[in-house]
C-alpha cells in the first residue's frame, strides 16, 4: 500500500473512531476535550475532522459547544436494518410475556448512552402505562431498561455515562445519580431489577438483560405496570416468566448467528 492510500485509510479510521465516540455520549453530546482525551488524537486533528463532519451534517454542534450525531446519520439510520434482523420471532416472545402478565412489555437495545425501544407489546389489563413507544429512544439513566443495560457494563463505563448525564437538567427525575448507582448495583447482584417512579410517578418496572453468550449484554426486557399492580410481591411472581422470556430471546439470537 502506497503512502497516499495509507493516509486515506488512516483518515477513515479516525473519522469512524470520532463518530463512535460522539455516539457514546448520546444526547448530552461530547466536548472537544472529551473526544481528544478518549481517542488519544491531537486536538488539531480531532477539530479538523469534527468540522468536516459538521459541514456534512453527520454531526451537529450545540450552543454549549458539544458535538452530537447529526441529521445525515439519522437519515442513514432509518434505512439501516435492525441488528437483530427480522424482529418477528422476538416480537412473538415479547407478546407472549405480555399475555402472561397482562401488562406492558418492552424490548430495548443499547445505543451509546441511550436505550432504543425495539418492541412494545400490551397485555389484557385495561390500565396501561404507555411510558415509551416502539422506535423511541430514551437516555439509559431515565428508564427501567436502561438500569439493566447499565448494570451489564463495567462500573467504569456505567459511571462515565451517569457522569455525562449529570449535565442534563432533571435527567434523573425523582431519583439521583447516587440512588441510580445503588439500583444498578442491586441489578448486578440479583440479575434483575425492580423499581418504581423512575420514568413516571405511579409506574413500576421489572427488568433484566437478555443473556449474550458472546459478551456484554446489549438488550433488556422489561415489564411495566402501575405501581399498585406491580408491587414487589407480584414482581417476584412474574420474575420466572421474565427471565425465561429473556433466555428464549437470547437463544434465538445465538441460533441465528
């Protein structure tokens, strides 16, 4: 490979590295200093690539001089296939769990600092929570699914996400970064989490990660209901069904790979 091709390849690799780093910071955005420190690239190099990405709408710069993913990437993402391929087989498992418990069930996937909801299925109970819809994205620190996904990470990685979220006003709702960390620790210890009044007051959630035999979990399965219906006792009754469904999804993904 001649020098010109080597240089072009290096620029491409660095551009991809910066895009991944900005994506990792989620909606809060990343500062130039954050990106420089985490990538090890020089400030002039990072700034030059970022400016090009902003000019091409792959990134946007906020009034606070932070960089976030731009409109061009959103347009590309819309037509990108799901990392799970056909969602049909997984949707069936999610719906079956909703039928068993009678409540709302979500399947979410991690995207940087956010949780993207792939599936939303309803049970027969007439009072529904409607906290989030399919194809909606929320910060990891704001929801039940996010707590499970944060617990699947190393403490260092989870702490970085929580610390970045602290710059967003009222991001933790009625919780705090301290209580959030305590909840995440409990999920790590037990393999599941139950909490209430996380996204909305009066709503409770029971959540766990979908097992990934190849490494860190990136999917979370969650049952959501009004707190009066999903109290700790009923959560324990539903837990075997939740864990069984998560295992089924994990096995189907493994078989399809």
